[in-house]
C-alpha cells in the first residue's frame, strides 16, 4: 500500500533501445542548460559579499557590514540586495509560460536555443553593468534564459532517453546545475582577490555556460516525441531509429503517435491540465517544487558565504567553505545518477529525508547554543562541525530532492499536458526559489538559528508525502505512466476513472487506428 507500488519493466514490454553514442552526446549537450542555471544560483552569494561590488551598487550594505553594532544575523538584511538575487527568478517564472508555447510549437531544441540567446545577452549586460539598472536588467534576461532552459532541457532528456536509463540521463541536468554552482564558487574564490573589478569577471564568466548551451542546441536533434507532436512523423521515426540504434522502433513509434494524437486534440493545454484526470501529476509536480525549495537548500546555495561570514569565518574562509559544499553537491549528485534507475526514486527521497532532518536539527542546536546576536565566536571545533553538517545536508539533497524535483515531473505528465505541466513545474520552482532568495536574509535576521528548525519541520512533511503519495516511476516507459502508475496507485487511481483519453499500450498497443496513422 501507501504508494509502495513499484513497477519494473517486464521483459517484452520494454522497447528495443541501444544506448547509442548519439543519445549520450545529445544528453550531455542539452544538459549544459543546467550549467547556466547553476552558475546563476552560485554566483550571486559570493558577489554580494565582495566589498568592491557593494561599494559600487549597495554602499549602505557595505557600511552596515563593517559596523560592529549591527546584530550578526542581520548584517545583510537589505531588500535591494535580495532583489539582485531574486529578480532572476521572478523573470524566469514569467518566461516559463512563453516557454510552454515554444516547447510545444517550436520544439524542445529551438526552445533551448532561445534560452542560450537570452543567456548571452544577459551576461553582456551584467559584465558591463555601470549602474544598478543594468545589473538588474542583466539578471532579468538571465532569468528568461532559465525559464526557457529549465522548461526544455528536462523534457528533452526524459524523452530522448531509453526507459531503463531515463532517470540517470535526466539527472545530467541536475549534475550540470551542481557543476555550475561549484564553478561559480571557484570563480568567486579567485575573483574576490582582484580589485576592484573581480565581481565583473565573476558575472562575465557566465558567458562560458551560455555559449555551451547555445552550441549544444545548434547540434542536437529534436526528440522524436516533439517531432511527432508537430506532425513530422517520418522525421520523428528516422530520429527514433537513429537514437535507438535499431530499425525495430515500430512499437515505441506507435505509442508516441498515439500519445501525440491525444495531445493534438487538446486545444487549451493549461485548462486541460486542470482536469480531474491530470490532477495527480499536477499536484505532485507543484508540491515537489515547493518541497524542494523548502528543504532550505538555497539558503545554503545563495548565501553560504554570507552565512559562514555570519558564523564568524573571515571572508576568504567563507568562500572556501562554499567551495567545499559545492564539491559535495556535485559528487553526491553522481550517487543519484548511478542509483536512481536501480533503487528507484522513492528510496532516495526517503533516505534523504532522514539525513536532511538530522543535519538541520544539529545545525540549529549548535548555532542556538553558540552564536548569539553579538558574539560570533563559534570556535574552531564547532565551526567545523557546522560545515560538516551543512555537507551531510547538501549531499542528501543532491541525491534526492535536487535531481528528482526535476526528473519526476518531466516523466510523469502525458504528452498532452507535458509542456504545460513542465511550465507549471518550472514556474512554481522559480516562484519558491524567489521566495527563499527574497526572504532568507530577513528570516535569518528574525528567526536566527531557528531557521534551520523551520526547514527541518518541512523535511518531515515532505517525507511523509513521499511515503504515502508518491508512486515509483522507475523503469516505466514515459508514455505508459497513466496505465502503469496512476491507475494502479492506491490513492491517485480514483482520479483516473472515466479516463476517455485512453492511451493504449502493452502487447496490443498497436491497434488499427494507430496503424492507419503511420
Ligand atoms: C534546485 C535549485 C538548487 C540546486 C542546488 C536544484 O535542483 O532547483 O534551486 O539551487 O538544485 O544544487
């Protein structure tokens, strides 16, 4: 019971698919969209703790930072400064609605290209910023890039991957996110020593991931699902043969054609998303995003340098600590790439729930006892303990909520609502990322150490949700989720009654109508 339902592809229902070089290369290229997202996430914390940057754009914060009388927890509590970080997410969430249209109508590949162009222009504005306005405009353009990229990349990966390694390939996106964050942390570590324009270099080096994504988008082929959805059946079939490394693609092709026939009938994708039979995927996608952000991960990702500074580390040591957490983040994501199609999604999320909870409680206790408003003398031993706990927290996030927050929604929506569903996913993700970015420094100032207790309570809630309501999607072909997952789940199956948009599958999946469509 309790969503413990697990499906393993029984022999005979799995489509023939080799793991071809073209699939691997396409996925690696597409996943560079994650690099850019990660770089943007990681760069702002370090930049906003650089004096040269503050002097230029936020002189008030600089003054406060060097005054002793301010409470430790409140040094960086400035709305303008938080806006610099958060404007990107606000722009991104708006962009996702346009991105839903382009992924559907223009395809996954062109949407990635659009993202690349936004990124490049955004980077130019940021690197050359002469005033706060230019800085914010640059962040907004980057945000648009994130909106388009995060929409198209996870879908692209889930659709192009052979079922049995779909999870692993999809997580390449998150792997790139974490590499982007780490790269940004390393860059900040170096540029903090370059006065007075180090921050400019930090912001400009985002050009590297931006360029990679643009190049990647020029070279990859679009997914068969997207080609077929846009009526390019022959091309879709040819691509399917190429990426699967076999001529025997009829069963999979027919299933996509059928899914796309259903998708074609949908005139209003967003309205359709609200229908009862799409409720389970919608609820899960939305909640997963909210939960992902309420793990508190971005409190660490955005503000690790600031946080470590608050704890009494000197500037250099704080960046150093951020680099450590960044590396842990990347390495732990690899654990997920390896295990997600083996142990499954639920197992990773549940284990991580326990680990995250324990680490956060430990951090709250140490800070509660050791860091008071005026004294930031954490002591060497305690400081190390906090860094270690931050690392165990980050590592468990990195093999669970980080990648799975993106993977699960991208693989559970049927083709008919996939673009709209993904855009809601990205939108909710960015909305809550924005909320955390905008509120964290003020929350830190008011809640102090209890902020970690706050997040740990959320971890309990989300773990219970996973336990009871999240079905296992490991090894289920992407166009068969309705039949094999939702209709079998103890709770969600009640939403599947009267499902007239029946997607035929299994041995008899190629019925007469489909044959005619080919
Ligand atoms: C989240 C980001 C987060 C990152 C950390 C992603 O999955 O969406 O908000 O910063 O993971 O690695």
